[in-house]
């Protein structure tokens, strides 16, 4: 079993902000720790807010040129502060947290990354990691319409990109489960997005007998495995913390009805 | 150099700073981020006789300056603690290790204490008669003087070392409860456990917690906690351990001035894992700046 | 167009939004900044038989997401209210005017009610048996079922119109208190009054309040208030008025879904004097957006 | 008795910030109401703060070219947010609040304004108002040392300025009560500053039989006379709200022991 990288708590400065409608991509500069795995997340402090008390868990979207990328969706007072952040603003971050996606060793592994909404965030760093390891993943992203496809250029750099849009304004109309990307054979699937999307992908994989990893987003307080608030029920170990045993789980471990 | 040493009914602490049960795991979870041995001690997760899966998710809701939780005493049971966890943390940490003990029946409490008694590094237990998140979580015991006295009497007979009773704030008179457990031989009382609260997801028209109600903690409850510590410290002769929303040195000093001999840092550790260590350092600095020979000089000056 | 009308034991309100006693003066103080007549009603300052000077300053301390107060029922007495204030506000405001009545003895309560009874625009009184800031502020009555029942019985005999009993949260079982006052003929209960709290000025080593302890209010207490409203609404048949940290429409909806028929906006008005008006408008908008014919459709759905 | 100006609640934008050590002078732009009197104050909302809940009462330092001047001392989390404010930041303000200083009608009125620390703020607008009314007030300001004298140039514009410093680095050494400014005769004195300073000035005035007005700073919640938290005990009316009956009181009304 891999040994976890040492957790650090440090201030990071916003080096660049890319607004994307209700989302924003923050590029943060600071003293990045070693050994960040795709699928891991950070706990970021929201210092100036009347209505938020706890940190916010944000998945690691990418690590590039010594910068930490965080893709944030404006989903409340806390994340709103992040989306509003200005260049130079400083945030206190605890990282790296949790267990990430399995990165296959074999260069010939056929892997599909499926994501939607803010769920595409951890898949970018996974795609990059696979790409750097000599694997060219298939990537299928779902969005409402063409304008809502996030990080398109970045994903194209690291794999074969397939798009599904609800309104058909880009790629294949409909859900990502209907995307022709699925016509191929895969040795592994990684999915992150809205729960219905993850369930749909998981059941396809169950049907085809493909190992499938999902990244969960349960409500979290500490992010360190201490408060036991973010638990998910598992077949072998019962309630486990998503923040430490996850956020990435092999679907076979979970008690999801597919 | 001022002394931060305090004594809790026989238990010597290098400083008054403890971590609250259920908020600091077994210390290991925080060890990358803060120096556990800089603390007076850690109070580990509520431990029951049998393993418990706890309540279903969602177990947490953020509230103004605080949070609600409904974990429901999830833990692997006292035997697992003794066999697997205790050896690890006893070897790794030099600060005091206190076990928070929870139960549904008097026998649960006493049996857990009997099994913990042989462990040399466990010099104190904190008896949780105030968990609001489990039907049989002891809050029934903690909300009447008779119930609190009954548990104390039984545990006192089963536990020879320092006995701390953790009290519920969800009562008309916490002073009466404190007097009742003192009369039965408790060495100390710790307060406050969480206030029973509730939050509703208006959009989904359902409770935020699977259990509907849960325990409120964080800075929001601090004024209630300071008040209760002040009332109890005036009314009993045993040392009072104060907790409830303590986030920094100033908060800790409020509790000490209100009469607390030691304090516990809880929810604040979720936001700042170093909060407890920073408070231990902050208390030392405060004593220096104010020419105190001992932190005890300001205890209960209100 | 949905209806926001609610009925509190005979008292018809155009909408469920009231202002909490002691936080909105007599309405006049806020009239420049918000439309008083957009509210279901206002509950004016705690009124006693004799004039009261209240407690010495300092009377206020800010706390995380809230504040402590120790005003101590400062008011000019019921006769001054009847002679000087009532005529002014009865003429100026069309929304309901409810008088909060406080006292030290049963006779205080009943006599104030007798003197108010002839005033046509006063269709309801809210009896404060839960003021934590005055030794004889009624909290003694409010923390026991017998005391609460006794006051209710006496006031019920002296007051023919709508009778609202304001309950203290500083009790082990607010449900028992609510049942006791219902049994004695109260038309409604309002909860929660402030939680008893305390804050210390660490620098000066003294309490922040002249009375040492005071009443905690604001968003910090909301989870406790929602929980108690939910418990009481399930247990009694009379309408429940919910208050405690309500700052916006979402908060008000939490209380209504928990079972409140009406709500009171208190401390939030200090930060946003328009909070109550905004909530009244917000509830109407919510009904529209969600296709409700009446706000009552979501009452107590938790 | 004068009729109060109508209170308004509006957003104002920071047009200029002048940092002055632990103080800052904010020039705010917005829709200013009519009839602002010297000595009145505003209630300003601190929107983004974990540790402040209530508004902060700040005296009106000046009204010039349609701008509202607020002199703020960094005295805690709330005022710190104000001192830190950047140009363009918006704040919600309720104003004008309270009863101000008496502005004598007679152009030949000999009036002394005495202030120290942040207490000099309301005196500037009073000096300007007197000056505009044809009165040239004497102004005595106390400070720790030369560097701590606030708004010197502004005060010099509106009256005869006298300085007292603790260390004698400017003007007369010692307290303002020892300043030669007192050698003259005065018909009225207005003072705002630390309580010991106000008491000292008040007792001089009592001794000389000069009408003296003080501006109080009691802890406040609503600022509207509703919460009854900021009371001061008075001879004729008992406990009254500083926010509505004050903040300016004639010393004869108060129960101070001089």
C-alpha cells in the first residue's frame, strides 16, 4: 500500500484567475509539496466571510509549472469568495488530501475518463499524468451546451477528447453514456461528475466488467479523517471517510445499487 | 519562565490545552500538521464497548460560526482500541492520552473502563453522558441529576484513576448536574458538550442531517459555554475543564478567567489544525507578557 | 397571487413576519428606513407595570455571529405607553401591534394586561416569562412547568384577546413548558428567547456586561431555535411563532418548514433594518416561484 | 427642538483612502442625504468578516465636494476591514445618526474645539461648519508626538490650531488642558477624545462656567435607539441612548463626577 505524502498547511497566492461563467480556474503559486496524486484534493480556508466557517474541499485540477490549478464552481458563499478572488489574494491551503485515481503502469492500458460539470477538474490532472506516463486516454466530457465545456484545450493536449452536450451544440447530443467513445474497449474507467452521471457510467462498467473508479463529494468538515462527517458506506469496511479512504473509490467497494 | 502545569484530579498536565473528543481523531490524523506533544493531552474519540457504525450520512451541516454534527459515536470498539490503536499512539505521543467513554447502559460504561484500566498511559477517562446524537448516547443520563449521579457512582467503582464527567448543556441547571457528579466522586467535569440543534435544506425541503437534529459546536456556542463554566466553577470544588468554541488564545483565556483549570479545543481544529498548539504557545506568551508565575493566577478571577 | 395570511389564535396577520420585542423599538425608530406596514405586525418593547431604568452600561457585547445583551427591560411603564406611545403608533401604523409584557410577580403581568385590554389596536400580548437579564425578569417562571402554567392561568383570566407565551430556551425540555402553557389556555407560544451567555474582556480581566451574564441572540442561535420550534410544533396544537437568528427569507422558511406559523425578526434588524420587510417580500416571491396557494402549505413539512 | 434629518441606508464607494499609521481617512462617494450636522455619525456594515456581526458606528469627519469623510482607527476586526479598504470597495451605510454639536448663531461666539486620537474626527466637520458660518474657532489637538497629529492641514483651514504633544515634539508639551489656548475666554467648548481627556476638559469648563459639549462613544448595536444598549445615565431623563439623544451631550446633562 502506498504511503501518503506528508500533508502541509501553507499560504498560496492567486497568480492568475480565469473566469468561466459560474466557474473560475485559479492558478495558485506557493511552496507545493511533492507527490501530489491525481484525484487528491485540498482544503482551502475562506478567511473573510460572514457566512462560512469551515474550509472548502476543492479537487486538484492540475499541477503545472509549479502552479496549483483549482477549478471552482460558484456554489455558495464559500466558493463564491474563491470565484471572486483577485490576483495576489492569499489563501491558506492544506494538501495533498485523500487517495486518488489508480494510475495504470502499462503503457498500453486503454482508459476512459468521463466527467461533467466541476467534476472534470481532477480528470485533467489524471489525463496529464497518464499522458506523461505514455498513455493516451480517451476523455468524454458532458456539458449543457458548447459554451459550458470546461478546459477543452487543456484536455485535448493529453488525450482523445469526446464531447456530449444536452442540446447537441457540440459533439454528440445527449448524455455522455450515449457518446460513441463507448464503442471502444477499455481496461479502466475513471468518472467524476454529478451523482446520476457517475451512477450511469458505473452501471455501464459493471455490465461490461470494466474496473471503474468514481470520485465522491460528500459533505466534509476536517478533510483529515478525524471528524467522521463525510462517510460513505462500503462493502468491506462499512462507513469510511471519503476524505481519507477516498475521494476516489473503486465502484465495487461501494454499496451503490446499479 | 511561567508554569503552565495544571492538575486535573491527580492528572498532571504540562499545559491546560487538550483536544476535544471526536474532533482530533487519535492525534495521528493531525500529526503531519501540528506537534501533538506540545499539547497537555489529547482526548480520543468516543469509545464504546462494541464497535459502532454510527449514523448514516449526511452527518454534518455548516451553520453561522459553527457546525452541526450527527456522527453517532462511530468507533471500532474498546477492544480494537486497546489492541491496535493504543500501542501505536502510546508509543508515538508523549502527551497525556485520555479516552472518552460512551455507552447506552451503565454496564457499557463500567465495562469499557474496566478494560481500559490496565493501560498505563491512560491515566484518565472522560465519561460522555451527553451525546445528543444517539438515542442511547447517554444524554438521558446527562440531563437528570439522578441519571448523572448513577453513572458516576458506577464508573467511580470501576475506574481507579482520574475520572472526568462530560456534561450536557441541554439542561435547565448544569450546576445541579455538576454538583451531583461531584458528590459521587468525579475528579473533574468537562463542559460543554454540543448544544442540540437542527438545520433545514430549504431547497430540498428536508433536514440537513440524517438524524434531523444534531450537536452544535464552534464559536457560535462560546458565550453559552463560558457562562456555564463560570457558573459551575463557582459551584463545585473539583477542577472544571472548559470547552465550546475555543479557537485562539484569547478564547482559552476567557474560559480560564471564568474558572476553567484546563480547556479543550474542538471544532476549531477543523479550520486550523494547529489551533491547539498555537493556544499552548499563546498561553505561555501571555504569562510572560503579564508577569504571571503560573497560569493559575488568573483562573476564576471573574 | 398566493396568500401569506396566517392566524395566531384568533389574531389575523397579513403575513407571518413580526419584529421581535426589544429589537425594533416601537417601529418609529425604523420608519425612515423600512415600510412598517409591509409587516404582519410589530411586537413592541417589553413593557412593565412601573417604569424601569434597566441595567447599567455596558449592556452589549458582540459575539461570533451574534451578540449578548443585558438591557434589563428598560421601559417607561405601561401607563406611559398607553398615554403617549400607543396613540402615536396606532395612528401611524396599520400592521398589528403586539405588546410584550414583562413582570416580576404574577400581579405585575395581570395588571399590565388589564390596563392594555381596552386598547382596540392591541389584539394580542406576548408574555415574557423568559427574560434572562433581570433577577425578577420572569425567567424563574419560564424555566419550570409549574411556574409557566401559573403565569399563563393568571394572565388568561385577565386578558380576553390573543395570548402568546414567550418561552425560554434555557431549559431541559421546552416541550414540557409549551404543553404546560397550552394546557392553561395560551393561544400561541413564541420561541426562542435568548440563550443565557457570557463574554469576558480578557485585556481588562472583567465581564463584557455589567450583569456578567446576558442573553445571546443572532444567527449563532438559529440551529438551537429551529430544533426547539420543530420539537414544540410537533408536540402542541396551538400555533408556534419561531424566532432566533432569522436574517433572511431562507432562515424564515427553515422555521416555517420546522412548524412555525409566524416568525419574528430580531437582532438581524440591527444589521439590516429592512430585514423583516425583505423577508415578507421574499416569502411572497417564494410562494409564487413554487406555486404555493398559501405559505401554510409548507408549514411543518419536516 | 430641531427635526431630525431623514435617515437613509445606501451603498457608498471608497473614492480615496489616506493611510495614517493605525488610522485611515476614507473619502466615500454616494448619494449623500441633506442636513448632516457636525457630531452626527454613520453605521457602516462590515460585510466580509468572520469575526464581526454588527455594524460599526463611525463619526462623520467631514462632508466636502459631495464626499463623506470617515476617519477610522484600526481598533479590531471590524475597523481593520475599513482601514484596509481599497479604492472602489463598496460599503452599506446608514446615516445621518444622532444629535450633533450646537452650532452657535452669533458670528462673534468664541468657541474652543478640543480633541485627541480618533476623537478629532467630528471636530473637523464642526470647525468647517463654524468657519462657513463666519466663526473662527480655536482648535486644540492632543497627540502622543508630532507624527500623531491627525488632519493638521485641514484643521488649519478652519480655525486657529493649537497642538499639545506628550513628548513636546510639537506645540506645547503635556496634556491639552495645559495648552496656552486656554488662556483666552470662551463662550463654548466642544470636546471629543479619550474619556480622561473629556473629563479633564469638562472640569475646566465647569470651573469656568463655560458650556461644554462632549461626544460619547458607548458600545452600540442598532444606532437607531431601538436596542437600548448604548445608554448613558443623565440627570433629567435617566438612561438615554447615546445613539439618539447623543452622541453629543452638554456636560450638565450627564452624571459625571468632575
